[in-house]
């Protein structure tokens, strides 16, 4: 009895390199094709997870500008009513703090790179503090703060999380300025 010799090794034994003589065996071709198909299916999913560049201004920029305008108006109103210097100084300081908190949130939302720089597409901070053309009367400042309070409250209901809380807090502070400090 003669044993038959085959060129195929038994299962589980090394069969040699996949490429022999410039040819690719069927298993290797299927692996490459399968890996490519998985790559084609996962690439769009991974790209959709990437953050989109910020092209629209942040909704908080108008609130920041309003806060800086209110602070400048309160400071200017001191010249018309020196008896309310303490209240107007408090309003100016708090509205400046509101503007700074809003700017911090805008910058946080845009993001900061590891080296501390921000993306090129950035909503710039106001370079100058807006100053009223003439010092506003107390009634004019009261109307301006009431408008700021209403705008912050209206925007707060469209936001969520920290932003909603920040805007609600600003709205409440403006209401206190009008109802208590300028009463």
C-alpha cells in the first residue's frame, strides 16, 4: 500500500506566505475586500462625529454687547445723578461681570486648542466699550435695563444647561437693578 502525498498540509499547520509567485490567494483577497468595505461604511460615521466649524455668530454675543452698553450707560449716568453713585457703580460692575461671563461661555463653546489659542473662526470680543452719545437719564437707564432683562429671559428659554442658567441669572439681576437699585 502506498501513501498518497499531497501538497496541502493538514489543517492547523503553517501554509506559507499568502503571496506566492505574485498571486494573492482567495482568503487574503476576501480579507482585504472586507476591510475596505468596513472602512467605507465607518468613514462617514466617523466624519459626521467631527465638530463642524463655527460659521455663525454665537447667540450670546448680542447679550455681551448689551451688558457692556448697560455698564457704560450706568457709569455715564453718575454725572447726571451723583446721589445714586453707589447704585450706579454696582450696576456697572455687575453688568461688566455679566459681559465677562458671557465672553467666557462664548470662548468655551468655540473651544481652545491645547496651546491656549482659539480657532480662527471666532466671534471677536468687542474691542471698545460702547459709550452712550449722552449720559442717559435714570428713566432711560431703567428702560435699557428692562429691555436687557427681557432679552436675556427670552433667550434663556431657547437655551439649555449652563447657558440657560447664566441667561436666567442675568435676567434676574437686571430685574433687581430696575426694581431695587433704581427704584
